[in-house]
């Protein structure tokens, strides 16, 4: 089983209507998006996070349930749902978060549910930045490291990070705890300006993960493991927007590993070039389909021939 641990929120995505910019609500949050992508692809998937009782929280629960994501590990909250406004004026999406005193950032250690021993855990994004949830999930990561498969996608949101150096130091500490890390070229450019993504991926591989995945936008995606490396281009599609594309890629990668019996440290350590190419091609396909739709809306298994 795959359990995504972190935030579920509402993305208000900008669009033009009768000459004005308006915002359309859509279930979102990087960790919830990863769970939805994995669940829709048929992998047994759950979500661990704090979800409000408010109308937006009910919308999030419904969205996950309909996407075959287990709600067994959801913690109910009185706090309101985090809202994110996604601005799509050009280039990468720009996010404005309204997260003061909200549900998904208020998870404390005492609220962590018991988890099945065989479950893989996925972490990342703003849930590892906003307290107290950030420290709670960091604690869970530390407790479970090398006892089960852990993956990480930092999915950096610079507007929520007041001190880049402090965040980078913390992030580099997480690398030694996880078995798989996925990162975007845009993340690396903000974290390490002017440095090569491939060189950084090689450096990260030496810090502890057994597999490093790098999404390179229109240039494709890169994988490095102890068994080999691969670079695979992305399919050409008509892009509606790129919201949730990285999350769709991540969920697809985890679902691919699960289906092939590789969702373990030894499993990803043994991946050779041909298998890495297959993994990237599948994850690229899922992300590309997501990009043809408004907002985070990854495909179902039947749409990708699974």
C-alpha cells in the first residue's frame, strides 16, 4: 500500500471569463494529488493528513473517495481548510497560500494513526514547511526510515520559505532518511542556482536515496539509481496548464513500482537502464495527460492502458 502524508487543500485556479480573471475551486494539495494519481492507477492507496469538517473538507474527502483513496488515516479537524490561489499568467504556476490556523498544518504527533506495516510512505511539499505538521511528519519520517519504503518530493514553494539556507539544510537531512526522492528542475534552480540538475541528482544519490528522479519540464525526465540511469522525453500534448503535473508524475512512479513489485529499497536499487526508461515513460505519460486538463486531474488506469 502507498500512503501519502501531508496536505489536502483547495486550489482556486485562475481563468479568463468575459474579460475578467476569475478563480475556480479544485481539490488540491501536492500530497493529496499524489494519492489521487496513485489511486486512479489502481494501486492500493491511502491519505494521512488532517482534513477540515468544513464544506471544502467534505469536498476533499469526496474527491479522494471517488479516486479510490482510503480515508482510514485521515484525522478530522475543526480548523478551516487551507486555500491556495493559483495564478496562471504565464510560465510555471504561481501560488498564494492562505494557511494561517488551518487544518492540514495543525497535525501533531499524538494524532498520528497506526499504519499498516507493509505500507510505503510518501512525504513532501508545504506539509514539511508549515508547523506543527512539518515537525510531526519529520518525526514520522525519522521513526520509519529503513523500516519501510519512504519517498520524498520537496515540491518547493518559495513563498512559504522565509530562510532558504535553513530549509536547504533541513531538506538535505531528509535525503538520508528516504529511499526515493523526486525533484523538479525548477526546485533545483531555486535551491542551487546555476548548478547542473544531473550533477545535483548524482550528489543527492550519494546522500542516501537509492533512486533519484528529476523532472525537466519539456525536456523530459531523468532517473539515477545505483544500477543505472535514463533520460526520457515527454509526449507532445496541447497543454491546458501544468498544475499537478509533478504530483501526477510522482503518483505514477509509485504506482509503477508497486505494480512491478519494486516498492522497496532493494527493489529500486536493482533498477537498470531499461526499467528506468519504462518507469519514466509511464510517469511522463500520466503527467502529460494531466497537463491537457485544467487543474490537477490525473488519468485513470484505463486511460493509460493499465
